């Protein structure tokens, strides 16, 4: 005697497939949101660094300027691993990570325009566009 498929079995399979596809979509969406959240977290350090760097440029003593500049570099160094995590979650944040990797190779003054643009893009994502390089 051959077994006939039961109609409710097919409905269960379809429901299961739809639920699995929906779960994958939610997982992928959360990954991209995670990248954005991490990039924004890195940009908190970037913003602090830019403020400290500006204070260093306008400091009235060499000691204060040196201290503020070192604090600024420390903020960029703190931002780098977070930007790397953002890049792992969403490759659109590779330019932010790559720019931060230039710490120590060039003056922060040279990095500020790119960092500002990349952090602005991270805080205002437009869907398919990546932050500027």
C-alpha cells in the first residue's frame, strides 16, 4: 500500500520554508544594522579626537598642545578596533577602518577631512552607498 502525501504536510513545509527565509532576512538586516552601530560608536571616538586635535592646535603652551595631541591619537587608536568590527559586519565601512589605520603614518590633520566624511556617511546611511574613501 503506497502512502499518499497529506495536504497538511505540504502546508507545514511551506510554512517552515517561509519562516526560515524570514529568519535569514532578519539576521542579515541585523548584521547591517550592527555595522552601522559599530561605525557610529567608532565615530564617537573620532569626534572626540578631532575636538582634542583642534584644542591642541590652539593651545597656549607646548605641554598642553602635546598632551591634547596625544589624547587625540589615543581616541583614534580606540576607534580603530571598533571600525574593524564595523567593517567585518558591513564592508561599506572599510574606508573608515582603512583611514584609521593611517594613524602614525601621517598627521591627524591629513586624516580629518576623510574621517569627517566617513562618519557623516555612517550616521546618515543612504541604503546602498558606501562611505566615501
